C-alpha cells in the first residue's frame, strides 16, 4: 500500500487563518497511523490564488483531495477514509 500524503499549507493566508494550529498534525499522524502516512508542510498550495474571492483557508492536501477550512479533525477524517478506516 502506498503512503497517504498530507501537505499542510503554511503560506501566509493559511497560517493566519488557522494553519498554525494544523502543525500539530506532524505529531498526531505518526502516532495514530504509523508509517502509513507522510506529513509535510508546504510553503503554499496556491489555492488562494485560484479562489481568492472566496478563500476557504487554511488548506490541506490529502493525496489529491483539497480540504478547505481545514481542521485537525477534518484532516484525520480524510486520512482515515483514505486508509479505509471509516
């Protein structure tokens, strides 16, 4: 099974809009899922430039799926679904 990729946007807008709180995923995900998931930060996922008028920051990318208005709970739920645990 290929690892699930989680990329947390740490660009200015996402960071200010709650992305700073998502950094705890770096600690939570390895404890919860072991080596099945790879977590990294991204300088910018570019989503605000696409949807600036209706920005739903912060953004997190789980494999190819974009999570808008991301929270730790939303990300964990998306990862669980990808791993077939939901």
